[in-house]
């Protein structure tokens, strides 16, 4: 159940307004072909939600939906409630491919998030930095959104519990990202070339910074400040920073930046090479991250349906499931994925520092 917006699509090679949705589905279709060659036969049926709740309700009223084994969707948050209500009433598993909000599945035992919840991202990030950073002093920056606040709160709680000392947590208002420079790079001493050599926040007094935001104005200011300070503060952020292309890739190489990356695809994997080769052959372009997500999601759930039946959650609860393009998923004790790789650039390539 995805907003394909068929009535608005034009037969041109230009990217569409909802290209991410189309790419997700193309990846899913390619996975169905792969599964069929492995002896797993799936009937993949696409329903256009048109980004309208009323349209979703009319689709859910059809008899064939009541006989389906799994629903993938929705793509937008405001479409979630009628799908979850239908899922619970008819005991049909549903999996949301893109969102991190645990309230989207609520208490529905048949609802799952393929992505880690915000709470999990914050908790695992706090545990990771507490173990990884040699200096335990940490600072947090986050934006004004509910997502940022929840992510920061869960990080701070887990950090405290695991020995991280949170020096300060700064909520950055809209159009207020200059405060980051003020906090991190206000100079107090200069060298002979007028470069700052000391700051109000003393050099080497901080071990790490957690940026609980995908707002480019916030994380770009943090990274620029670390570059100015030149004291090797670890910055922990999100894989979404890579797709937004605001920071030069060279900075990921030269600065101690680490990213949470549940969707990390290892380009050296044979499966990744085969997926990309076939996608290029079929579509004449390289697959996007959404195409890879659709492919991986469909391979994971397709094999679960084959091996463990319609209610595969009982098998998922037993522990991690290896991935095909990614490191895999873990739904043990959770209805969202709790397996999070932490990655950084090394010698021109993204590598996994640790998995949690």
C-alpha cells in the first residue's frame, strides 16, 4: 500500500516527485524475481494509496485484502492508523518500510517497523559511545522536532547508565544554528598566524558529540566546528547525512565522524554487486538507497514467509536474521529492528566499526 500517484506520472526519464516510492517498489519487484529463482513464490500486488486516507479505507474494504498474508506500507505517517486498525482486526501482519516512529504500530501485535525505532537508535547510540569513546565527556545537540527530542532523551539516558558524562545538551532553535559555533569555537587564544589555539570550551576537554538530528544546518555546523577545533572529538550522527550530500565526503575521511547505519550496504558483497548489475540492466541507472531497501525488505520477509509461515514473528523473536545486502535485522524482544551497525570512512570506503 504505497502512494504511487499513478494519475500524476508522466512517461519521461526525468525523476518523478515520488521517485523514492517508485524505487522502493522496483526493488521489491526485483526481489520477487530473485525469490522465485530460489523456489519462493510470492504474489506481489500494488495498491495506489494516492496519499489519501479515504483511498486507503476504500482499498481496505476489498475482500482480497482480508485474505492477504502481509501488508507493506504505508509510506507517510498520516496513513498509518487505518492500516494498523485493519491489521489488528484481521490478524494480518503489516510492516512499515521507512519510518522510525514506534507509535505507528502502537500496541498492534501484528505491526512491525523495518527500521529501528527512535528509542532504539538513541539507546544503542548511548551504549556505543560510552564503550567506544576514550574520553567520557560528551555533548548533545538536537533540533526542535519531536523526533530529535526523543532521540536525544534516549541517548542521554543510555549514556548516563553506561558511564558517559553528558556535559550539556543543547536544543538548537530554527535559524539558531550559529549558537553551535559560539559554544564550540569561540576563541580565547590565537597562535602567531592568528589561528585559534584555545577556546572557551577547552581543547581536549570533550571526547564526543552526539548530533540527534538530520537537520543539515545543525550537523554541518557541528562538523565545521570540529574541523576548526582540530582536537579529534568524535561526532556520532546518522547515515542520512550521506544521502543529503551537504558535507564533503573528504571530511568523513579526515574527521572522526561515525554514523548509525541500519541500512548500510557493503558494496563488496557479492549480493550487492549482483543486485546493482541486474538493476542497471533493467532500468538503465544505478539503484537508489530506496531501491536497495525495497529489495532487502522483500528478501527478508519473503524468506520468513516461506520458512516460518504467515505469523513469522515467533521465529523473528528468537534472534538476529542475516541480511543479503545489509547486516540483517533483529526483532528479538521488539517489533522494530534493533540491529544497528556503526560505520565510518576508512581509506575511501565505509566500514563497520561495530554492530549493536
